[in-house]
C-alpha cells in the first residue's frame, strides 16, 4: 500500500486495530556494558566492497519539520553514517513508521519519525525527544548499534552487512509483530533515491 502522508499513515494504523509492542525498554546497566564490550570488540562499520566513499559521514543540521522528504532523508543518512551505520537504515524505518515525518501523535503515545513510545523513552538520554528530532535519530542509532552487537555476540558476525538484510535490522530496532517485519526492506530503493549516491551504504573506513 502506498501511503500519502503522516495523517494517512496514522489513520491506516488506527483502522487496522493493531499495534506492535513498541520499542523495548531501556537496557539494564549490565546489558548495556555487555553490548558496549561487544561493539568495541567487533567495530561497527564493516566496509563491504559496495560501500560509498568517505563523503556523507558527518552530522548535518536538522532541516526542519516542514523540509522536503529528500532533506529529511539526507539529514538522517548523514547522522547514521557518522555512527558507522548504513545511510539507508533510518530512512527505511521512518518511511514505514511515519512516512518520513515528525508526527506529533500516533497510536497510543507513539510520536516522531520512528513512533517512539513517550511513556518508555521520554527520559534519560532521550528526555524531550518529541520536540528534538536529533534525539530521535540518536535513539535509532543507539538501538541499531545494540541490535547488531547482540547478533554478533551470538555468533552472527555478518549481521547487517548485506543491504538485503537491512530491513531485518530495522525490524530488530522497531520490533513490530512478526507479520510486519518484512515491510522495511521494501523501502530500500525509495530510501536510496531520497538520499542520493554519496550517502548510500556504510561509510568506508579511513
């Protein structure tokens, strides 16, 4: 289904009468330490042969809620690659979750680009995230890094390397019901068109 905007997306969700168990709660201290150790051990930015160059590897200013989708996608891609993640990753997730819009309200207390739960995440490092998109992108990056670290620690050292697996990576961040996990991979081509060639894939190691 092609969605035309934030309101349409929200209406479709409400009309379907379902809601995914949104975003896992904050990590325990021991869990966070274990994941940090795993990230340090593996390094986060694998550099596949198809990786883009060193451009698009620094954060840029948020272009504003009313900016065109391409500008929003470019902001997300820069922020993702600055953390060693594929530029497409947050864009794919946001296209599904919000139509790439900073939605002020969704199902239950879900808001923002990634429909984060206010009751769970509006605290600590992410306090004030509904009014600060930069915190939303930080949250996505933190969760994506933690998801990869969990898989690598479990022996899946190639987790997230192939573009064909990025939808599953997004699903591990957002954690929708099983039947909706396949939606994210379907937005890869659209994400690539929005961010342009220089922001695609992992940043190349210098």
